[in-house]
C-alpha cells in the first residue's frame, strides 16, 4: 500500500512520461494484463490511456492493477498510472523509500 507522499512522488514522476499502452475497443483482456505486466517489468512506472470504456475506467484500472500485481497510483482523466517495483533491488529505477 502506497502512502500519500509516495503516490504524489510517483504521480509527479509520471507527468513527463508518454503513455506506453492504450485500452481500445478490445476491453481489458488477459493480453492487455500480460502486456501491462511486461511493461511494468521494464519500466516500473507505466501510463495507460483509455481510448474506449471511459465511463468505467476506474473499475478497469483496478482490475488491471490486480491482474498485473501492481499498485494503481492514480486515474486522472483518461489516463491511469501503475507502479510495480522490480523484484531485484539492484535493478530498481524508482526508489519510493526516500519519500
């Protein structure tokens, strides 16, 4: 569980990032969950844009976070931000313990 300071730090870090994934008409399939998990393994912090299903984006973001084993940092507008630390402490890019 992230503290409010950690969420704020991750949100600020994600502001300058591009969206790495888009949820289109295919819905939140297992392939999207797998792709999100793969992206989190590479980047730790991922922005996902909702191209469709905008009215249920919060519920879909929570389901995707659960499916990928990540933390949902925030949903704002049509964008969700997910964070999952690298299991290897040596390879971690983002250190939220400093918050």
